[in-house]
């Protein structure tokens, strides 16, 4: 949907992911979208170099968020929120409506 | 003039880099922690100098190579023996959602440097505190505000626009506190 604007489909998916969940790590995103971690990392690196996302190391995991100091973040998020409304429900269910609330350690699924 | 890279000050390095870039027709603005170092006379010492430039990184890289700086990652440069590294953060020059409108200019023995004004330097540090709760950035904002003449009215206007009234209050309270010497 925004692929033409962003240059590739992975950027669009990463943006929707961060706009929905607030943060993410490469392996988690790769599992969600069924692509290689390398592919995600490559795009995250590109976005980080452009100042659009920022990352912080927590333990051994690098967590990515939107760069809150990106001057066009509000406008970007508005665009993403608008575009999200046009996504098919099946795609929203599959990628962007996953459980985020806590689950006690050891609790059976 | 022979340069002692091992003991160079951050201000002199900033001037050398600015001069070198200028020779190649490249304008660059110093932002971030280096401004804090310069404005506080190294009370806080940054380990890098952040520049913002609209020039292509390839052109920047060519210019800095003549000073011995090598591009080590997509946006940062290092020189053997030099304690500071140089980073080119992606443009535009902005503080929060606003573009940088005013720039400060300082003279050094190696020429002029262009950097954020003291007021914008405080806002720049506060942005990191407001958005990421970074306590170091908060302390740096306080340091600059105490060391330089800044416009509190402008900082307040910007803080409210950014939606951080409560954190701005904490900043102002901290400025009012007297330093207790033990």
C-alpha cells in the first residue's frame, strides 16, 4: 500500500509493526512476518541511519522504536494510522493484533 | 601548524573539521553533547562531535580523509590517535518538531565553528530527557543553562509545544536549586 512511497514492502511492515506495538526486536519481527532476520536487520539499519528509528540494547537484545526526535514523526504516524485503516482485516489479525499483555513465567499456554 | 591529535581539545577538533569541510564547500552544524562540552568548558566532556550536514556522506568522507579520518561505519569517522570520533547525524537540523532557526558562531585558533545557540543546546538536551527520560541529558541541559545566558521563556514555549510541561517544571526547579558545596 505504501510500498511505492517507502521503496519496499519490508519498510512498510516494520512501520506498521512499530506504530502498532511501539517497539520491536529483529527476531520478533522476522518471526511475525515469516522472513529472515537479516532482511529485517538490513531495513532497520537503513531506517536508523536515516534517523527515523532508534535502538537501545536491553540485555542481549536490541530493541527498536520510532526515533522520538525525528522531526516528521507526527506526520509519519498520521500517514501510517490512516493507511492502517485500509489494511485487510486478515492482515491486521495476522500481524498486528498479537498478544502484548504479560504472561506469568511458567504459566501453561 | 603541527597538530597534536592525542591532546586536541574538542573545540579545536570541531574547528579543524569545520575548516576542512568548508574548503570542500560543505557547511556543517555542531549539535549534541559537543555543544555542551564547549558551552560548559568541558565540565561535561563528550567523546564525539555530532555534525549535521546536507552534503553527501561520500563528499564528507573525501574531505575528512585529508585530515586522516576514516569512515568506520555508515555515519561515523575515526582518526588514529585522536580521542574523539566524529558522527554525521542525519539531517534536518531539528529540535523536537521544530527546525533550528538560529546558529551560534565561535572563533577558535583554527577558525570558526558553527553550533547550536546555548538556548537551543539546552532544548536539544531536554529533548532527549523529555522523550527518553535520559538523566545524563537532563544534567547536561542544567549545566548549559547555568553556564550560559539562555532564554528561559523560549525553553518554556518550546517545552509546552512539545507537550512536556511537567518535565519542564522539574528542569526549572532544578535550575533554582543552589549548589551545596561539601
